[in-house]
C-alpha cells in the first residue's frame, strides 16, 4: 500500500482537523440515537439477573468470577491456545459476563474452539503494520485471537497519541474482538478519549434494512470512551435492536426473544431465536423503532469505514463463514488540545448536572453510559455470575471433550 508523502506539521494539523470533524459527525449520530427513542437509562425496580432467572424458569447456575475465569483459561489452553493468550481471552470473556454482557462472555468459548480446530483462527498471528503515517496505522491481524490483537493495537495507538495528541488505526482480519467497551475502558483509564467502529468483515449478516426481510449487515457496533477523572463514560452499542450474541444466548438456553427483536424470512415479527440461523434466515431489526433508517444508516456507514479504510470487506452476497472483525479506531490525548484538566472539569460539570435531573415518581436515579455495567459488576462480584443451564451445559460438554475439570458451582432460583 502506498502512502502519500507528508509534511509533518501541515500533515498533523490537517489530520487533527479531519479527526475532529469525524468525531463531531459521530457525536451527531449519537444524538440521533437518543432522539430515536432507544431504551431509557432509568433503572428498573428488578435487577437484570433476577429478570433472567424468571425467564429461565427460576433456575440458574452461579459461578464465582475467579473460578469461571480459571475454567475458561483451562478450556482454551486444552484447545491449544498459548498460556498468555488464553489468560487474555479468558479475562476478557469473564469481564463481559461480570458486566452483564453474557452475549460476549464465556458462551463464546465453544465457537472459538471450533474455529481453532478448523484452523480459521491463527494462534501464531502477529499484528502486521501494513502502512503508517505520523498519526495513523493500517494493520492486518491475520485472524489472530481478537482480544489479543486488539490489546496489541491499543498499546500502539495510546503510545502514538501520547506523542502526537491523536492517533487512528484501521485494522482488518481481527478474530472476534468481544465487548468493544473493554478497549474504551482501558484507554479511558490511561486518560485517553477513544472511538471504535466495527464490522464483521462481510460475514455474519444479521440485520435487515427497514422494510426488508433478509439480512444485509452485521450488527456493526460503535463505541465511545470518555475519561472523567472517576468512572468513565462508556457508550457501547450495536446498530441493531440487539447484539446477535444475545439472540444466540437465548437460542442455546431454549428461551424466546422479546417482541421487537426479530423478523422471520418472510419479514413477519417473531420471538423464535432459531429463525436467525435457518435457511433462508430471518433478521434482527435495526434500532430506532419507526425511525429504524437511522440505526441502519449508521450501521451502513460503519461497514464502509471499517472495511474501506482497513483493506477489509463489506457485506456482500455469499459471504464466508463468520470469523471476526474489521475496524476503525481513534484515540485522543486531551492534554494536547485544550488540556486534560479542562477536559475533565467539563466532563465532571456535565455529569453532575445530568445526574441532578429530577426523576418521575417510582423511577430510579438517572444513569449515564457505563453505569448499568458497573452496577452489574458490583452485584456479580459479590454474588457470582449466573449462567442459564443451556449455556452451562455447552461448556461442560466441551470440558468433557477436552478433558478439563469442571469447577464446583451453585444454583439459584
């Protein structure tokens, strides 16, 4: 790939202006997301785990986080994953479970192991830098484990942003990277603002356009991370009504999906999660309700940027089996703009103002992006991680195949 010749100062200034313009556009998209009537950030009276127990017929398997992480690591190592990579992936998956995102948690392990067995995941892959400039990288992850390659990429981006004020990267052929908010949290902990746009390398088409009855896009998430000096703002959402993994969790558990998530292959509403995996497949709806063109439009642009800038692929006819992701990532060091102190002051002032909003009678306190995950994290660290019997059975079957000891667990009803 050829790079245009650059003049450091002029190139850097132009790069900063371009990045700020892109960031402003995506902030506008977030305002559209809010105005589109997506779910409220007010806490319901019943906890999420209690609701899940009700849906599962009152019985869940409960595993302490450290036991589940050790179990996940041993499963991955038994499948041939090197120890350091197994530690990274196991921690990532369990941290997703701890935050309530079971769709990106340990339920993924059987699919990772299947991909490893079929040699669709390359455990020896390095993060190859294909092209670089003063403030940007283009990389090929070679279908390495996504969580491993993403942490390698983020280290490079934070180092580059610390020197130049801003850094961006386009990456192709990442194995499934998991919960995108994990990387925004890591960047925010180091004081960096971050943005991630992710597609599915042309595969895993799950989302139908408004009025359509066949899937054309992946669920294509977007994620912002904003440091605040305390708990960061982590805005991490897919451009569909729901992440595909949440449908998969319910399919394995033998549970129906809520109304409004899915349509069947004729475009008719359904609560059956199996329709998404049949031929011809059903589809997940874009977010936005009556304004679903907004969610679908955002997913469309993400697909183009993630593939077009990285050398990856957009959704297309007859795609290959799902492997992972392409992405665009942006990291900003506030100190080299208006200063980190000013940035954090403005963030704190806005957070305090929003949290001071009076709420309707019987409603909980106003929550900001990242608050629900932190609440679930505290609860599950104290009480353990609940898993439905179907997903737990999938893990124990895999453990039997691999000769891995299953940890002791309890049940909740």
